[in-house]
C-alpha cells in the first residue's frame, strides 16, 4: 500500500511537470528569455533555460500534500519518529526555496559565482543543523565513526561539491536530468527496501518531476521541436535534492533506516561520475595553469564529443556508466570490503577513459591509412596521365 501511494505521488509529480514545462516554454519564448550562445555551449539556436523553475515547487508541494494525505487522511503508520526525521525535511524545503530564488536570479540577470558559493554553503549548513550529517565512513580509508567536529564540516563540503558537480555536468541534453534521475530511482528503491518511506517518497517525486523534462530536453515538444534547458535553478535544486538523499542513506541513523555496513559506498555510487569528473577537470586545469573555477570544455561529455561521438551517444554512454556503478557497487559490497570496492570504482573510471582514448587513436590511425591510400591512388593516377 505504501509503495503504491509513493508511486502515485511520483505520477502526480510527472503530470504536473508535463503541464507546467510547456507553459514555461511558452512564457520564455514570448518574453525572449533565451540561453546565450557562446563557444562553450553545445547548442547554436535559441533555447530558453528556465525549465528548472518547475522542479522545486512541484517537489515541495507534492511532498507536503502526500504526507498530509498519508498521515491525516489515511492514518498510515510510516514507522518513523517525527522528531528525528521531520526537521531534516523542513530544512530541506527551506534550502530548496533559497536555491530556487538564487537560481532564478542567476538565470535571468546573472549572479556572481562568489555569492552563489556563499548561498550554497549556507543551505549546506541546514543539513547538520537538522541533525543530518555524515557520521560514519564504514571503514573507507580505514575510518569508521566520525566526530561532529570532522563529520559536520565534511558534510557541508560534500553538499557544496555535489551541487556544483551536478551543475557542471549540465552541458548536454538529457545528461544532468538523466544522471539525477538514475540516482533517484536507485535510492528510491533502496529506501523502499529498508522501509524509509518518506525518503523513498521524495526520491520518486524527483523522478516524476524529471521524466517529462528529460523527454522535452532531449526530443523537444510540439511540431517545432522546441526545447528547454533547466538552468542553474534546476541544476542547483537537483544537486541539493540528490545530496540530501545520498547523505540520508549514508548516515548511520537507525531512525532513518537499519544499519548497513556499506551505506556510504552505495549512497555515493550514484554520484561517482560527476564527482570523478570534477576531480579530473580540476587536475587538468591545475596542470595547465588555468583558473580552477573558470568554465571550459574539459569535462567528460566535452571529451567524448571531441572524439567524434554524437550528443545522444555521449549522453547514453554516461548514463549507462552511472547505472553500471550503482549496480556494481550494490553487488560488490556484499562480496568484498568497502575499500576494495572504492579502488575498483577508480580503476573502472581509468579504464573507461583509457578505452575511449584507445578508440580515438585507432580512429586516427585508420583515418591516416585511408588518407595515405587516397594520396597513393591520386599519385598513381597523375603518373599515368603524365605518361599518356
């Protein structure tokens, strides 16, 4: 019964998103609120970037209405201690609202990245303030329980990192919404398995919100195939949402779910691709002596596109890699230690990049051979013509 109601809430969120996003597209075209085109962008036409305006309001409204119906109307026992769970959700809604306002301002008139960074730190502090923070590494790097003096600053750092990592992968149609959607599906299933119904509810509501946007962002809507981007409003609120779900799953707190010795590895497996990509980009910029926070075309999707892959193939490849990490980690934590799983994740990431580099070199070699053959044939033809 609980799972059915959660899925219904996800369907309602999907329906609302499907209604509001085309309306937002209509408004943005009438007011000509388009994403600027520059050398870093993948699009060349006019595309609005306010699709993310629909995310947070629908998430908050459907979550609150669903809880009211479940608790007050149906009198459903969700098996939770309200004093331990509700403060984190209340401050989650506050953080989403603040990021929503800042994101709209940035999408419309632009906001200095220093102010956005400061706001991200403030909303990241809401999690520890509500009692939600990473208090256990479950043996990763041979560290188990964390003291509040270490765990709370680490949690704030991770939330800010996740928000920006999700924001940085929003450079290709369907990529950001696809990665977050896959992560929410996986965490929603896991929360349902452990009986953490409110967290599962929020995860499936996020999936419902993202499904119509993903389709419109990738395929367009109406005969003119009008598309829309999520903008910073969408990417920041999505990053905050997935950070909340991941940290809730990773926290050693029996009021949320039963103890699991592999919680942190499983929780952050959904974020491996964006987090590893951020680390890779920072290393590249540092090695080249470029500013660490200046936008460029050194992200994973840029790298794959420059190899000659199509937009759609690049997006699908990264989504499949994300899903692979989720399934791989969930299975492997049952067989080997958390540290070995983390090392395996890093090795898979390196092999993934090396494999595509090898494919690129093979293509270049084949092109070189073809060009040499064409040159040889043209030389032979010219020699024959001269002899005649």
